[in-house]
C-alpha cells in the first residue's frame, strides 16, 4: 500500500497556495494523489479544478474543519 504525499499549505502565504497545489497536481501520475491540508474549506479551489480539469481529477474530503480541512486530490488512472 502506498501512502499519499501530504501538502500542508497552512503556513504558506495565501497568494502562493494555489500555485503549490496546482504544481503538485501536475506532478501526479495517473492513479496517484496527494493529501491537501488547509486551514479553510478549499471549495474555491475545487471550483477551479472543475473548470480547468473537468473529469481529470478526484476530490475526496477526509476532514472538514472547523480548524483543519484535509482533501485527497488525485489524478484518475487511465
């Protein structure tokens, strides 16, 4: 069993977070993912993924606040 890498953006400046997250997504190979850890619900990020990568990503909430949100973002297997 492979453990997903964790990307904790809570200590990053807000202006840098989406870039880090998108870079991590682009580095994924099909069938892999990473765990995003954030200090708020990343719903706007989901909307961005849905607009730009429709049907090319998975999004699974693992924890939904109120202080920490964890989401597994993945690239589906081909």
